[in-house]
C-alpha cells in the first residue's frame, strides 16, 4: 500500500465502512436518480441513511444522468456540469448539492503521494507532449523523487463526464489550447490525446485501472482516490503553492467563488468557476455537483405532487443534513455561505 497523505489515511477506513453500511428503513415515495460518478460515494451513503422516502441512485456519469432526467426516466439527477444544450422539455431547477476536489492519481512505480504537478504538465501529459515519468519538466519540480524511466499510461473519462467538463474548463483557463466545458477530452484537446490513452465510463472504473496498472495516470474524485492503492498528486495553485486535494483545501476554493443570481431556475445557484482565482491554501481544481429537479410552475403555491415533493425533501436532506455530516470523511465539501443560501432557495421552487 502506498503511503497516503496524512489527512487521507484516517479517512479511508471510515469511508469503506460508510459505503457498505446497511440501508436504513425507508418509507413513503420512491424517487430514482442517476448521474455523476464523481458524487456516487456520497450519494450511496446518503440514500442508505435517508428514511423519509426511498431514494435510489445509479452512477452513470453526468451526461447520462442529464439525458435520463430530460427524458423523464428518473425523478432527479446529479451532474457536475450544468446544461449547455439539450435542455429538458419541462421546466427544471438546478441545485448545488456538494463540492469536492478532482484528484490527479497515478501508479508511477516507486513514487508515493505528493508528486508535484502544474497545470501545464497535466495538459502536456494528456496531449501526449509529456510521455514519460522522468520527463525533464516533471523532474525539475520533483528533485527529491526518483522517477521511473517508464512511459505514462494515460487514463481518462469517456465522453459525457461532468468531471471532464470541469477539467477542460480548468485547463482552458489556466493553460489555454483546450475547449472549455467540453465533456469529451479528446475533442477539447483538438482531436489528439496521448498515444494509447484509455477511456472509462465512471470514476470507479478509472480508479481501478490506475490501481491495477503500473505507471498509469488519470483523474477522479477524492473519495475514490483515498480508498484506492494509488498515488495522489499535489497541484500548483494560482497562489504558487503545491496543494494536496483535501476537503478543506477544496472548501477554501469553492467558498471563494460567487454563485449566479438573477438568472433562470436553470442557472441560479450555479458557479462560473474562476480557476485562476488566487486563494491561498486552496486546491485549484475543485468543483460542484448539482442536482436537477422538476420546477414548481405555480411557486410560491405549494405543489401537491407527492413524487416532486419527495425530491424536494431529499435535496433538503442532502444539503442540510447528510452532506454536512459525512462530507469530510468521504472526501467532499458541504455547501457554505452564499452557495448554501442559494441552494436552499432553489430547493423551495421544486415541485
């Protein structure tokens, strides 16, 4: 087992326990959701603990979650990116539910946690400009680490990933040469990725690949990273510091962002994240998972639709109770300040 960063070691055992806990006795209405694999570990922990109604969640990736919600096949969805096209035919509400860091993970032989990376190096690895672990650019900022003289096996999320949409936005803002908010990494890169790069449908599948294959490199949620036998990189932030992807470092970055107000129900409460914002001690590639729910067209008149009211109650439970109580242990960030206020206001309009 690799040496985990001290802030992550203690969490791993607890995470495993939370994810295999026996579901609580639920009652009432059944509401199904699909979407973000980034948020899956939190969703599974919360659906198991929720007792007012029966909420279920299937990790499919953000794009599939959005399309399934738009088609009316599920009562709610979770996405790490907001709609930019293909809006559902009926009115809907976007609600921030939680945040978290996107971790860069690797299995470079002989290298433990804490390999230092910059946005430019990350970009060059994915585009195939850096192909070996002992590349001069990596060696220059990791002088005390013996890097293997091996090729980097690049792994990434398949098209439709909200995590990828955030990554391409991050790379577009910090490095340039990427199409921002594009959930297809190859398209965003201009059509070419590193030779032999392999795609995976969910974060769990990608993390398993890196764990099982020496000298691999990829990205996924911190929750999957802390339970996998992988190395976790430190990322240089806009303040010039190399920071590990912890929940507290992600919270600093997310809480420094300003939620959209005065827009539509589809955009209010969302974040136009400034990945170049200088926030001391922050982990720069930190993102938000949003819930999609039906809008009550008669608001502020209370809805009488039991299924839609169950989604409203479920989202309130996530934002107010479950995520705040479990986030730190699972590697996520509960909403705070203006973002939480905006989320609760958005939840009121569900129905």
